[in-house]
C-alpha cells in the first residue's frame, strides 16, 4: 500500500481547546487507495484529526497537504473528500433519493446523470427501491447505508468515516465492516476511518494509527500493531494483554515475574526496565515447577470459543511504607500489607523487644526503629517475614531500599518451601547499612512482607547493604502499595478449575519486550480520572 | 396512569370552557341576533362594509410580519449556533423588553415620535424640519415590529437549536457554500418555526387596536379599533360580535392557507 503516492499529509499538527492540548505534533502520511484507521480511546484526538482533514477544524499549528498542496484554509465544501458522520447526519427533510443527490445537485449535474448515479449508489449499498422513503423511517443500518451512498455519490478521492458503525448492534456492525471493506476495494479510493473498537480496526485496515492523549503511539499494519506493539498503551489497547514490568539482563534474556526468561529481543541497555507483553492465548498452563512462573487459578470465565483464566501469582509487589510519627512519638494509621498466603497479624518494633505497634501506639522518639510485619499462616506453616528497616528522619520514619549497584552480599541463608522464619540481622559494615534480604533464585526479589516467596522453590537469601553518606543511607524511598499479587490472564480452549496450582509456560517467541513508555495501566483504570474526562 | 393524566388536564379544560368556548359561543350568538334576541343577518351585512378596513389591517400586519421574519431569521440562526451560555444570555436580552408592559411600551414609543415628541424636539433644536412620524402607517408598522419581534425570534430560535450541527457540516462536506447550505438545509428545516413565528406575530398584529390607536391616528383606523369602539363606546354587542366573527374567519382562513403551504412544502420534498 505504501508504494502508492501520498494523498494526505499531516505535518506537525497541533490543536488545543481552552488551553487543553487535543493534538500534539501529529505527523502522518496517508497513501492513495489505503484503508487507514485512527484507533484510540475517546478523547485521544482521533476525531479531531479527522475533522482537521475534513476542514471542520483549523489546526493551531502545522499543515494539511492534499496531493502535495497545502489546504489549511480551504473550506470543507471545496475539499475533494466526503465524510460519513457519526450518527449519519442525514437531511431529515429530504427523502433517500434527494439525500444522495444532494452533492450532485450542487455541482449542477444533469438530471439523468443524477438519477443514474443515485441508482448506482443505492445498488452498491443494497438499498434498491428505497428512493422515495423518508430517512426518518429507516433503521439505523439503512440510514448508515444512505449516509455512505450520499458521501460516495460525489466520487471523492478520500472518504472520511467518523465512528460510522458505533450505533449499530454487533451483528450488523460485523456485516457492515465487511461491506465497507468491499466497497473500498471496489472503488479503489482512500478510506480514513475513526474507531475506538480495536477489533474493527484490525479487521478492516491496511494501516492502523494508534492514538492516545493527542499523540500517535504507533503506525503499522494490523499484524505489526498486534504482534509488535511498541509500548504498553498499544499492547493494552489492542487486544487483551498481560503487561508486566521486567528488566533486561542482557540480549535475549529478560527478568520478570521473579525469574529469568529467554526472549527474542535485543538491543536494550543492561538492567534496563522494560514492559513485557504476553498475549493471553500465548500462555500454556501446566504443572507447577521450579522452572516457570507459578500461580493459582482464581477465576474462570467462559468466553464462547475459549475459557479465560485469571492466575494470581504468589508474589506481590515490593511493598514498604513511609510511616509518619506524630509529635508525641506515636504512629499514625499503619498500612495493612497484603499477602496471598498468610494473614497479616500486626506490626512489631525490633529495638523495644517486639512491642506491637498499632495506630497511635507510643514509641520512643529518639531511637531508630525497625518495623516488622508479622504474618500468621492459614495452615500449619508459621513464621515471620521481615519488613524493611525503618529509620527516623525528622518526624518521619523512612524505609530504605538498596541502590541497584550495591551487590555486596553475605550471610547466605537457606530456606525451604517459601516461608521465612525470623531473619537474622547481619553485622553492620563500615560505611554501609543493612537494606534487607534478597533471594537469589528469583532474580533478586526482596524477601519481606507483602512479598512471600513462591512455593516449590528452594531459596538462598542474600543480605544487601546500602552505602551510607553523612550518617544516612544512600537510598530511595518507595511508597507502599498493597498488592495481592499480579493477575495474569490466560486464554485456553480447555478449562483449568479454580484453585489449581499451575505453572505458566511461555514460548520465548511470544515474549514481547517494549521500552517503558511512562504510560501505566493504573492511569486508565482509575475511575476518578474517567469521571474527570466525562465532565 | 391514563386516569391520572386525564385528571391533570381538567383544570385547563374548565379554563378553556369558561374563557374560550363560552365567550366564542356568545360572540356567535350576538353576531346573529339583534338587541331583542331575535335572529338577524343585519349586523353581519353591516360588518361587510368594513372590508376595506379589514384589508388595510391585513396589509399592515403582513408587512410587519415580513419585517419581523427578515430581521429575526438571521439573528435566531446566529444565536442558535452559539454556545449554550451565550445563547441563554442573548435570549434573555430578547426577552428583556417583554418585562415591561405592552401598553407602557407603546405609550413610550408614541412619546418618542409624536409631533412635539422627543425626536422632533431634538431635530428642531438642531435647526432641522420636524418630521411627521406619528399617525402614519409607518408608525403603526414600527409599533407592531417593535412589540412583536420577540414572538418571531423565539420560535425560530427554538427550532434552529434543534438542527444538528452535523447536518449543517454534512451540507458543507457535500459541496454547499454558506448560502446554499441555508437555502437547501437550514431554511427548509426551519419551516415549522417560521410558520409558528408568523402566526404569533400576524394574529395579534391584525387584531391590534392599542398600537393603531396610539400611533396610527384617525387615518389608520384598523379592524381592532372598530371592534373596540363597538364594545367600549357604542355598547353595540351585536355589531361588535359580528365584526369580531368576520375577523376571526379571515384569520382562520389565513392560517389554514399557511399550514397548507407548510405541509405542501414538506410533502413536495418528500415525493
């Protein structure tokens, strides 16, 4: 397709309304005879882009070129393109025939020519015999067909379609998708199609332009977009995906889900943080073992062709908390860590001999404390997991993490079955402070509350130390976010019942590595933000 | 539900019977009877003498209605394409004169344009010839336009806000320039508003006696004045009723013709 000449070119298009940026430097080339789809969530700027091409919106900056000529200031009625509007926008006072003939009458086409052309158009959209019907009496699908016929009657070089199938039911929508694609092929003209339906985009397009936040995220064929998404947004928006934070160890090796995996990607920095995308249908469920990520099936949904299983990994996010100490040295409301294996029992301090700390318990102010989360098992297992150390800083107690480059480790400790007992506090070292215990086998996962180790594994623990400068550890603070373990979506034609322990088998070919985009899934899942958009 | 809905309409039905149906019947009764109550066509025949006055009334009302339409249409369209808050503000400005009493407004107008009124005093102070403004047809027309313009703007505006802006964009998209868009889309879609606007301006204009009485003088004696005199000064209920009936019949015929035109217009485009 891209061998055809460029018909529409957008150069550095920017647009904002009331100080809010709608489009930010859009650059795009659309080729002749191409079926291009702008895909994105509502408010991503896709409709605005279409309206700029149609001439209904003037860009603040940038140029719109049509066959090499700048058309920024050309009014819509002089542009050689036609639009199929959202909700059709048929002329309610005209019948089907006159609606389709509208553009032809304006161009002073002879009456026989108009009659011939309207007949052709009606035949194309399968509405023969509907000439004298009132458009109000047509069904949504029929109105849609009239709108398409009306827009095509003028023989435009480019047809713009603004979510044309949005108001139709699923079955009709699928039919119309196929029909539109056929019409586009037959007429051999360019279609620019706007939709928020990723399936529609993949089915119909030659090229998909994925947009979010007024920025083009990715341009490519449907296959490219689906198989090689360039960032977490595209991966999540196009089909269902497991998007997992990971880290590149070296070329062809990536760590995620607490272990190392082979992969087919290279060219990243060593230790670069990346997003890993794995399609639900690319994961095979099997027996749990020490070689694969393990988890428990927590939910099964029947989806018609396949079953969809949610597998909860038995590892949580690394969690810690900055705890504010009120004036008199009492703790405020403490965070409740979550854990999928054990029940949280309470927080304890180390220096005062295991005093239990609850909300507004008093502790001595001028003493460095370490808080321990105490866990009780549901079953016969019991033990304690060690939380990160807590140091006093002004009126705050801060929890410190290691800096990644310090890999000083000693005090190996062996632990079976994924449960830690009371961990020893290693000796202080000159210029360093103890930062916590880390496991080796799972690629440096921190051994602490909210982060139980996986079952079926033997672990070696390493104590990590952080260098101290001016009496303070050189570290960064991480906010605690309770997380009961990541959920993986797995699709399969066979069902695995809830509560089964499973291993996730993933072929290296199906592990897609993407650069961190700064976009995070939480951003779009936050209901408050959605409410804000609606206003 | 049905019962409830019916009950809700009873107060209005009572109102209608008491203040519209019964008075109408009384007008018909008085129009066809004489002072003693026996049947006669005398007053109907007498009323026919006033046909020239009636024609003049229709003529002045028609001109006023036409001026209102021409003035209101572009304004209503302009307002209807503005943002909601601006629309509200502009419509409030349109309504603003209606907060003042109709009689008062007309009196104020007459004080402005009478022979020794504000305008002429000003002109004479500037050393110019005074103008004959009051007691002319122009004054009556001006009074009608001045008083009834909002009644043209409001129905036009309310029908125009209902026109989907995408339909207007669709016309532009298919190659219509601004003028063509108005002619082939906006105007036809505004017809119901135009018809009700014309009704709301023409009917009170044709039957007015306050405006013609205060601004028109003896040369511009309209059918409304005539009826008013019969009822208020001559106390001839039968004569007044007969003339009223004549006026009503003329108004009804005009309206029927108008509505016919409207439906034919929309049918013509449908066929």
